[in-house]
C-alpha cells in the first residue's frame, strides 16, 4: 500500500512537471525562416531567460505567454552591419527607426569614425539601457585625428606606433574590428601601408576590416583592389561597405566590381560586401571638395577658400570631377540637413543656387558649395547624392555575399530631410526586391540580414533561430511589409513588422514600441574585462 501511494505521488508530480509553464514565451503557428537560407517551415519557437530553447511543436500550455504568429514570418532579428549611431543612440536609446524596421543588432563605428574611448562609450550605453544590441568598430579617422590631427602627410614611426597602440587598446576594450573612411579627411591622407599595419593589429585580436573604400566612382576598381590588398597583407577578413558604382560613365559595371570580390574569394581571401537598396547615397558636402583643400585645420581651410588662387584651383578640380562623371551641374546633390538655413533642406545645390539668384552654371554652384561650408563654420553638412543605377543595385543584391545595411543613425522624427534608408532599408528589400521584383527569394534575403552578418562579425549566438541562440526575433507579414519613407517624405516608419523581440523581450508588440531596453553590448573576440 505504501509503495502504491508513493508511485501515485511520483506520477502526479511528473504530470504536473510536464505541464508546468516551462517557457517565458512561445511563438506559435508561424512560418519559420531560420536564417540559414533554407525554405520556411511551420514551427513554434520557445524562449526562456532570453534564449531560444526549442524550435518545433510546442504546446501553448507550456508558456507563460503565447504569441499567435498565424500568417506571419518568424525570422531572426535583422543585423545591420553598417550604422553611425554615436551620439544619436544616447539621445534616443529606443532607436525607433531601426526597431520598426526589424533591426535587433547593429554595428557602429563605420567609415573610419567611432568613439575615441570604446570602453567609456559601452559603459554609457550599458548604464542608460538601449533597445538594440550594439557592437562597434574602432575608426581609423578617429585614431589618426587623435594622433596626427589633420596633417596631410605620412606618420612618423612614433605616430604609427601610437595609432597601433590605440587600435590595440580598442580591440581589448571590445571593438569588433577596424574601419576606414578613405574618402574622408584625415583618412584620405593615409597611404596603404599605414592602414595595413593598423589592420594587422586588429587581425591579431580576431577583428574585421570594414572599409568605406577610397573611391566609389571613376576609380572604384582600384579602390576595391586596395581593400583586397589590405586583406591579403594583414591576413584579415574584409567587409567593403555600401558597395556601389557611383559614377554615371561606369553604370552597368557592377558585374566587374562583384567579380573582383569573387576573384579574391577564389584566392582564399575572406572578402564580403554590404549594400543599401537605393540608387542614392548620403554623406557630407565636403566629399565634393578636393581633400587637400581640407587639410591642416579650419583656419587653413578657410584661408584656401578665400584666397583667389587656391579658390580657383579648388573650383577647377570640382568641375573636373563633374565632367568625368558626365554631370553638367550639381542637381544630383540634395541637402539633407543644413543648420544655418533649414529652408535649404530637401533642395538640390542647383535649386538653391537659383533660389539665391546666382548665375545658372556649374562654376557658380561650385562657389556656392564652398560658401555653404564656410557659413556652416565647416561643420558637417549632410547630403543625399543621386549617383547610382537601379541595374547596379540589383546586380549587387543578387551577389550571395552581399549583406543589407542602412548606413544610418538614429533618426529624429521630423528633423531635416534624411536619406529614407534610415527608416526603411530592410522593409525595402523584403517589399520591393523580394515580393515585387523577385530579385532574390525571401529566405535568401533573410539570410543576408541575419546569419551572414552574424558570421562576418563573429556574433556566434545570433543570426539563426536555433536552441541556445539569443532570442532576437522578428515577426512580419511578407505580403504587406513595406518601406514608407521616400526622398521627399523621409520620416515614415516601416509597416508590416508587428513584433520585434530583443533578448527575449518584446520591444515592438502589435506594431507599438514598448519602451523596453533589453539590448546588450556585443564585444569583439579580443575583449578583456
């Protein structure tokens, strides 16, 4: 009798345990696109303590909370490998433009510009809390500026050693690699050996080399070859940022630029690229001006702008650049954010020139560009440049080693006229290029946004829907997901992404931002506590 009683108690305990609420959250009835590129399958996803613990058939009774994902795609959270969120994320830790576009992880510090002290930067974000996961590169321009200011020369042996020391410290502080912006000052003043030696330091700590290459227009092939050379000599994986062909005479040549990357991979070099799915870029107005004119600090720059001989030389080089790109004027260059006069926002340089009653020619427009920069006290003037072809965008998108990236910061709703990529990059791929134009399949698009970038930046527990991985998950309707931001009306959040979960916590719930800040700081392989 005593034995039978104990057996009954044991069976009841087992029954209760089997039907206890073992999971924090279960996503049921969705079509799971797991990030590998494999076809979708119907499956449930169980989450506990911020991790995925099961993918398969899971009873709803086993969850504290259940999400019905009927008619929705369940995918890993999107990983944006190219962002610029220094300053803007601190101001808006909820990162709504990224979150509503399905981004759960971002890599910042791109194009050579990063926080100078990454340990302090990470501590700041950790203290205030953020809605997204963040990793950072260490920027070459930032490092060079700290050691050499705006000097237009090669570094001395001591300066090179000091820069290498800063890169080494950044890698120990958690950087995922080194970035360059070789069209921006002072990075543009660096020769290849300087960058190779810095990349070697990043490589020593398991980092990646991410490069805004030296030229994306007439000399784009040579610039790609330089990035490949750095990979070869530094023995480091290379990510070529916002891969494009931004020169009208070279439109259609993206097949050749992609082949350069693929040839490097056949050689055994680990080279990949990322892309934003638009025919316009966005960067500063100063990128139009010859780099030599921007050297040695603001007083020297202003002196060159004002002196008749140097001013004429600057203007001549600017006009030569126009001619080489088959442009008659600067109507392709649109002001995004001009603080001295916000009425210029959204207008092209040509339109502003006419608005001010100036002579209608390229020479006067070149003068206007220098005037605008001087009036802004040489502070950054953000622009949108319409320089690419749709054919090249699609060719690059078809390349299997192309990731999706926004090249954006945390946008302030209603402020300025930013590039629409700040709001709708991932939705544009899913809506325009997957659903409407059939450029790549859905599963492949998700792979480019998830497991491929996770692999590139060694985020070993993200980018896939697998047990043990971080519960970064996006739920969206493949039939309605759309980017709403346009060049004329850029401040519009993505629609069709109804749930965004970061480390197991819903940050978007039924299309509403919850205000939660479960984001984590993602440290590179060289991190030392």
